[in-house]
């Protein structure tokens, strides 16, 4: 793994995301400057969304009964959340680059709050989907801020391990909250992230914005690339719908990909910068994150059902076993991220690919509950480890002005796995 830049104590450096938001983005265009934020506040800001995202794993049946739909239809609440996270990440990264961490923090917090209110109050599935999507888009903003201020693989490892641990707790937490209160309360746990907003906001002080020509760019570069954003969102939507609507989805995805490629040629510094896509390290990191994330989310939603079918465990036993497995995998990923710089990029990727392949193979063929739980733990280790190590690789490999965008596009790949995984699990196991 390549060495990332270190914090600039003056708050004006060109690092990959350390002591200041300008360092965090690798550019002087940020509207905010920040003091180094304690990593635990960043973890609290970013990670509760993982519990909220995974809370439906064991309560899809309850959600469906409450809304008067089947389990597969209720799973659209999972897909909508993942879709909004996927599309929201590059949008929030652009907001972060153009308007600074303070704006992204406020918009993200507002969407989480508003979306949760809609979700809790809505009696209809369509409106509930809107609230769930707003929650996810807001969470994307909070995650973008936290990742931009992380700064190195060790601090990123803390955040990623928090994702894994709270994600591991999500299914059991969702089940317990549903039993005690309701499934709507279980899906509202993302609100916990708002506790960190004031603390993170205190580390951000307003500085004069430097957009467009003020940052040394042309006026065209200062305009938001609406067409590029729409095409990328359409491409992501087509890919997410592939498991459920393969023919129309592949048509949408191919058309969007072609149009986006042509648009990037016309506007290489637009919403999807060609300098980022041309970087081999970025492409490999994003593809690895997409692959391992998809595998993890497939197993996260499939393993409980597979254990129930193959080993005849109770729901409570499955939830407890999965919690232990995922917590173990997340803790191992934290240690792995801490030593990743010493291992080097090639070895890190070899470990992640090897363990990820073993996890998928075990889940496909094993019939014992311990083996299936071990596969789930290995999958979260790979996904969490990839998020921590490959995000730093992706950000450090591109020009400084494109680092916020690179983080957003990298996370889009990871979140795309979060959308494809539940859809594939529904297709293969839940239906």
C-alpha cells in the first residue's frame, strides 16, 4: 500500500485527508478549514448508518406484514437505502469539494433527520421508501465528511471497523428494537449519528470560499456538471436493478455508460473526472471494493436463511452467532488496516482476494452453522479491510484536486455492492 501524505500542521497542506479539510481533500478549494477531529467523533458520525442499513436483515417479514406486502417487496426498503447511498456519495463528495465540510455536514444531518421523520410517520410503502432514501442520502453526506477528515489508513481503519461492528450489531439490534418498539424504530437508529454533528462542526471554521477561477480553475470548471451527475446516477440505478429486472436494467446501464463515456471525453474535469478513471490504482481499488462489498452483503442477508435451512437454528441463535462472527471479522479488519502499510499494496490485495474467495466458496457449499458463520465473518473482514485500505490507495493515487471526488467514486463502488448484495440475496435465497 502506498504511503499517504501526512498532516500539514498549518492546515493548508496537500495531503490525502488529515488535519484539515483542505488537506483532507488535497486541494485549496475547500470553503472550510478544520482542526484535526478526534477519530472517535468521526466514527460516531459515520458508522451508525451501518446499524440502520443492516437492521432489516432479520425483520423483513415483520416489515412486509406491517405494510401489507411480501418479504421480497419489503426488501425494496433495503434496495432503496443502498441506491440512495450509492448515488448520494459522489453528490455529497462534490458538495464537500465545492462548499466545504460545513455545508456537507449540515445537508447530511438535515436529510437524516427529515428522512427519519418521514419513515416513522408514513403508513404507505412508497412514502416510506422516500424517507428511507432521504436517510441514506444524508448518511452519505456524513460519511463523506468523516472519510475526508480521516487522513490515513489507521484512522480510516477505525471508521471502517466501526462500520463492520455496528453493521454486525444491526440485525440483532433491529430484531430487539422491533420486539420492544417497532420495526420503524429499528430503522431510525441512523439518528444516533446526529450526536456527533456538533462536535465535528466545532472543528470546522469558516474560511473564504475558493471556487472556480478563485481556485485557479476556469469558469466552466466552477459550474456543476448536471449531465455527468444524472448519467452516473442512471448507470448506478441500472446496475442496482440488474438482479431483479435484468433486460431493461442492462439496457439502461449500457446506454448510460456509453453516454457517460462520451460526456467525459467532452468534459474531462466534470462530475466524473477522466484523471481519476485513468488511474490504474484507483480502478483496481474501486473494483476490489465493489467485489468484496457485494460478496459481503450477499452473505449478510443469505447466511441467516441458509443456517435456518441447513442447520435448523432458531432466529435468536442465528442472530447471536452472526453478531459474534461479524464482530470478530471487523476487529480483525481493524488490526489488518493498522499493519497494511507494512505489508504493501500487493500483499494486502492478495490477502483480501484470497480470504474473500474462501468465504464465498464456504457459504456456497457448507452445511454446518459454524462454517457458514465463519464465512460471514471472513466476508466482513474483507469488505471492511478493503474499505479502509483501498480508499486510501484510491485517494492518494489521483491528483490533489480530484481526491474528494475519488473518495466519493470509490465509496460509490463500495455502496453499489451494498445495493447489489441484498438484491442478489433476495433473488438467490429469500424469494
